[in-house]
C-alpha cells in the first residue's frame, strides 16, 4: 500500500515539474539557435540602437536566480540595473571596492547627500575625489536582486558613469565569465 502511494507521489511530482524544465529547455534551445545564427556567415549588420539588456535566467531546481550580461563592443560588461526601483545604466567593475554613483544619479534614485557627508577620499581613474558613503536599498539586474548594498557618491566631475563594484558582486552566490557573457547568480 505504502509502496504504491510512494510511486504515485513520485509520478505526480515528476509530471508537475515538467513545465518548469520545459521553460529552461526552451530558453536553452533559443540561446543555442541564436549562437548558431551568430556564427553563420552573413554580411555585417549595423550595431543595434538599443543596448542589449541583461537576460534573466531562472534555475528552478535550485531556486537560484541569475542574469547574463553580454560583453559590449568596448570590452566591458554593462547593463540596465534597477537601483531602488529606478533604471540606471551601470558597468561591472570588479576592481572597485564599492558601487559608485555620481550626485546626479543619487538625486535620480532619491538618495540625499549633503556636503558634510563627503568624509571619505577615494582614488579614481581621474585621481583623488571626495565621496559620501551611503547604503542602497536594492540593486537588481535581470532576476538577480541584492539588498543593502554600500555605495560611494562622488561629484559628477569625478564620475561620469555608474560602477557596479564588489559591494554588490560579493553578495552574489557566484559570478563567472563564459562565451563573452558574465553570468551572475544569487
């Protein structure tokens, strides 16, 4: 009796999980088809007008969430991040200890800083700059979401783009580069 009940339960579980695995398989197949098309000989096309967004990937078996960020033509990994619910273009910088945003971006995100908050001095590609340390409520890219991320706010002259540093990356379960893509998993 218990043996039959166990076998029936296993069968129901297996059948109910098929849609999730079918989703992963169809995502895999569409990625493979895209790779085959990209490697086929064809004339060079003009670069797309819009940047390619990070592709969310769900790992249903483990419950992990992932995002795949393609390598841009300039050799960087850049994507549209959602910081405190607002869209911001950011570039991954594993050489940066913290996420770094400029004052204009901080205002856009609803992060208020005063002149007295600029207590830190940081070394940037442009030299030394004063910075304010803040905590960002949430940073999301694809289906990856990280809460409580420390960031530096710098003057607009010191920083022209948003850098996603190790204060974000170190909170991930893993990240790796493969096939000209950076996969983030949390």
